[in-house]
C-alpha cells in the first residue's frame, strides 16, 4: 500500500513538471508583402518587407531635401510676384481668383520652408537669388513683359508663364520625392504636386476660353 502511494505521488509530480515547462515559441511566419501606393497617376506596387523598411520617410534631412527647399523658396516667391500683378492688370475674373489662391497657399508654404531651413541651421535664400537652373522660372524679360501687359494680353501671358512655372515646381517635387529623406519635406512635395497639378488644369481651361 505504501509503495503504491509513493508511485502515485511520483506520477503526479512528473505531470506537474511537464505542465510547467514553457511551450516552444511558434516558428516565425514570413512577413506579408507591403503594398506601396503610387503617386498621382501611378499604380500601386508590391514590395518585400526589407524594401518597405527603406521607403519609410526619415526625420533626418539630406542634401536633396535642403536643396529642394532652398530652391522652392525662390520659386514660390516669383509665383507671388506674378500673382500680385493680377488684381490690377487681369481681365478674367477666374484668373484673379486663381492668383489670389496662389498667394494664399504659397505664402504660408514659404514661411514653413524658411522656418524649416532655420531648424536645419541653414539660411533662407535672398529674394532675388540666382534661379537659372530652376525649371519653369520666368526670365527677367518675361517678368517685365508681364508687368507691362494688361487685359487679355496680361491674361494670356500670365497663364503661359504660370503654367510653365507650376510644371517646373512639379518637376522639382518629383525629384525630391525620389532623392529626399525628410518626412516633412515629402509631405510638402506631395502637397505642392497635388495643388499645382489641379491649378495647371484650371489654367489650361482658362486658356481655352481666351
């Protein structure tokens, strides 16, 4: 009887020890592929986990980010110079409204970009900094012609120059979306692309009406 009792106790002890042993960790499953949305007009694509990790924007700026912001400050300033002429020279009511929206959107963007440059320890460019290498910028001669024009002549020249100007901004934004690394600058470039693409379409509609 004593021997049987000892055997039962031993069996129970073995069962308890077995129950307390941790279960083996599950075998890691392969990470699922990640779908990356395309930019406006582009289709989404699928990438692996390792590539997806490199696509996440960084809070750290690189040279492409700084160059984009410095150039875009100058680029935006010329757009404001052009838009400020519309209230007294334009004839088309929708053109005057568009010029007002350009000032309302690009003015705050300039302030954001100057603040961002200061946070990076960089100085903002001078108002009339060199811009020969920037796409879409109007030449000094074109700006003088715009200042001298009025009525429908102003409207036609304004639309011609501003469409080219916006397309230049789109080109610059596309470049920084590929080469830049800073999250806030990626957001800015996406905003510029969306806003100015829509404005180009509006201006093309106005051109057809003149």
